[in-house]
C-alpha cells in the first residue's frame, strides 16, 4: 500500500514537472509574453476556454499552435469566414444507400483541442454552433446528442471589432470563454530576437509533446484540490459585489463568473507550485476573467482594462 502511495506521488510530481516544461517551451516560442502564456495554461487547467484578441500579426495563432503542440492529442484548426456554416463545424449526416440509413460524419469540433481562428469573422449563427460544445462538452445534431472528447479546450482568436468584416460575439458566447487577453506588440529586446533568430514556424514544427490527454485530465483534478480559505472567498465575493455597483459597469459579474474566477485562481496557484490560493492569484486572474464580460458605465472615459485595475485597487485585500 505504501508503495502505491509513493508511486502516485511520484506520478503527480512528474506530471507537474512536465507541465512547467510545457509552459517554458511555449515561452521560448512566444517571446516576452510570460503572463499571457501562464494565463493560457491556467485556462486549460481550469477546464475553460480562451479568447485572444488583438490586431493581426502579433502572435495569437502562434500561441494557440504552441499550446496545442505541447499538450499533445488531436487538434483541429477552424478558419472562421463569413461563408462558414454550422455544419462545417459540427458535421453532417449522409445517407448510405447500402445501409438504408443516415451515417453521421463528425466535424472538426470533435477534437480535444480546437483552434478557432478569427472567430468574429463568421456570422452569429455559425458562432453559436460552438456554444453548446463549449458550455456542456456535447453537441446536439438532428435531435441526437454527441459527447465531445475530454479534455476539450477551445482557443479562439479575435480581431478588433473596428476591423472590416467582423461580427461582434454575443454576451452568451463571450461568457463561455473563461479568460481573454490581448498580446500587444513585443518589447524591443523580444522583437530583436524575433528578427534575428529562427522562424517561429520552424520552432513549432520541432516542438515536442510533453503531456498526454490523460495527464491533462489528472492535472485538472489536481487543481480542484487546491485549498481556498474563507478569507479568500470573502475577497472574491467582495470583488463580485463591487462589479455590480452601477458606477463601475453596466452589468456586474454573474455567479458563474465567480465560480470561473475560483477555478482559474486555483489553477494559477497550482502553476506557482502552491497548494493554497492567495489574493495575488485572484488579482492576476481577475483582469483576464473580467475584461470580456464587463462594459464600463456610461460617462466613464476609461477602457475596461483601466476600470478593472481601478476596481481592484478599491477592494481591500484580506
């Protein structure tokens, strides 16, 4: 019995070591974006989905490809365009004469890792085809429910809404993304290295798989056991309550957003090699969780990010 316990501990430690190695491998490809890479892994460990918003060419797709590569398993890239149909994502039933029956041919959504490129270039009808899968891990097609593989992780990239040919995501779709962030332009040192070293696509092709689907599921379960104190729960509730004050935002964060904040904070603590959550974990996660869910109240000239930072400064840490 003791040997079983020791074996389990060693296995857990080995998985965690490979998780940190996977994070570092992505950092070596996407230079100078350590925080964004860490948030991407938090999203995966918390069983969420990730939205990356920025102008073209700053590394959104590279990040998604790198994460998909290091966590292994099958993955699909879906390029959203204005003529994409829901069936192109979900799949179709085709009549087989020899069987005198319809046979379902699954679409690209039936993969463990999905890269949805330029999600807001598709029409709202097509965007909504992702909704059930992201929310429930299943899709319903012609009154038949099909279970998606596990783990199921959607990484979507989005162009700024003021670019031509974009359709804004509805609030219900945005809420299915656990975290969102913007990459921004690289710093001078990182950009110089990008200009003078090997092309990132070549590095991606050589990137090795460090985790299996079973590893990811085990790590997700490990995160659920991270301790959260009553004082920290008080802090999370205080943040949620403050967002619901009309002087800040048009509508506040929902209880579901609060649960998402708790899961992602546990994942961040796990990545930091702690078995308990601190207020700093919550403060690190909160902007990425809130920026796509909150709109500043009328009369405020601040951006959502500025409002969120100001709100964080207003709520005392226990």
